[in-house]
């Protein structure tokens, strides 16, 4: 099972792996972190001019960290724009992924949040720092091995 | 590098302004301030946490002279939000010198930690229970020495003190101040006996 974009990428000898289609029939591709920047540029040139969503998740305990990009090709007079979902998996030891900020500027806060919650370090991001947690926070709260510190909160009040 | 003695300033229930509200304050600080002021901030932070204690652990905290000439410093807009603090209901820790009388907030003395204990006066404190909390504070500061001076570290210390206060409350060593301005029992509603493991219930028939 190969989608249109996957076939297009294969024709241009770009390394990727197809992960099938999601429930809406949107093609899902896995791309290695080292290829992601160049392929992102190619996808932008191809016409994906809109980053609809960027998110990240922890795949499994002790496993990889995934950074997910939903891209859309916006054009005039099209009701069903082309969409694609890209997943970039980074190892937990040294999670580095190229940033797409300079291609799709809307990745700015999204990637900062992914960094804040999961500790994925986005290369070439202009101001990669914590956005939700205090800057002195230690640890990555949405990782599966995160242990919350025993802070006294007002919620402790009965 | 600097002097390594670590002393504590604590005072209890002084009669001061603010409607006669009790404010307990403690300041863990190094004695050699002159030498501190010559090194830069980064070194100060490291130094503060690397302080080693010569005095034995269980000794009550020794009093340190207050600084009557202290003035509020580094409180202007350009320093706004820059101070390190951990603020919960019963424990406020600031990395600054706070004068107990004038409430001058001197943020240039980052090598000191000041603890304001129960500013809203929710509990009834005696000097003995206060000193217990101060000693525990001292113990925690020793425990976290070498850690970076950051909000996170102060938060850890402050939370541990809050848990310790809760333990004191459950052990019956302190109790709620029924004349407090807000009486909402933030650490649990009062019970007759909190930790009653070692006591026998009276009305149970024992054979």
C-alpha cells in the first residue's frame, strides 16, 4: 500500500518509510531525523505550504520519541486539499530533530512545546526554551518515565 | 574560598507593625559578606550551595546580627520577576536578605536564603516548634548544597518544609490558630487525634 506522495518520493529516490493511512485516509510517512530537513524543503517546494499541526509523543517506555507534522497543500478552488502526516522518530538518549521553523514559521511555539514536554531538541530553532513549565524545571513531564516531584500544592488542601 | 561557617538567624513572634501579625523569619547566610561581594554572581550562587557546615547538626541555630542599614535593592522594573523564591501558604523562601523590622528586601545578598514561616498565621507556633522547622530548613539546605540556585531547588526545599509542617500538625505538635483571619484548614480538618497508631481506642471491648 503506497500513497501518492510516497510514490513521488520514491521516484526521486528520497528515503522514507510508509506507515500506511490514518482513519481519514491521510498518508503517513516516517522519515529519518537526518533526512527530515532536506525532505521538508522538498515538500515545501512540492506545494505543502501549510503546517496544520505539530505535536510529539513518547512512543513506548524506553523507546523512541516521535515528532509529528501534519502538512496541507492549500490552493485556490480546491475542496479536498492534499494532506500528509510525517513522523520523525528520535532516540531517547539524544533526541535531536531538525527544526522546520525556517520553512513553516508556525512551527515556532509547537516545537517549543514539544521540547518542553518531551525534551526533543530541535536544531536551528531560534529560541528553543521552555514554554509551559518554568524555565528552571528539571525533567520532561510527558515522557513515560517522568516522575513528578513531591511539590506541596494548594490542591493538597482538603 | 569564602568562610565556611553557616549560621542562621531566627526570631519568633516579634511585636511589630502590620496589625501585630506574627512573622517568623530565618536567614541562612554566610558570615563573610565582604568577600562575597567581590566575586561575581555566578560564583556566589555556586558558593552559596557549596557551603559546608562546621557546627553539629542538632545544635540550635545561632543568631546572626540583623542589618539595620539594609535597604531594598534590585527591586526596580529591570530586575522585575528575577528574584528566586518559593512561595506556598506557610513557607516563603527568598534568595535575599529581608529585614525583620523594616521589611527591606535586599536582593544583592543572593547568598542568603530567608524563610518566612506561616505569614498568614494559620498555626499556633511556639519557639520550640519554630526552631524545629528552622533546623529542618538548615538540614535541607545542607542536603541540597551543590545544587544550582534555581526556583526548582527552592521549590523542593519549600515543599519539603510544607510536608514537615503537615507532619508536625498530624503529630499534634502544632495546631490550628482558631483566631486566624481565614479559617479554612488547608492541611486537613481538625481531628481529635491525627496519628493515633500508638494509642488505644477506649470503647473497644478487649478480652
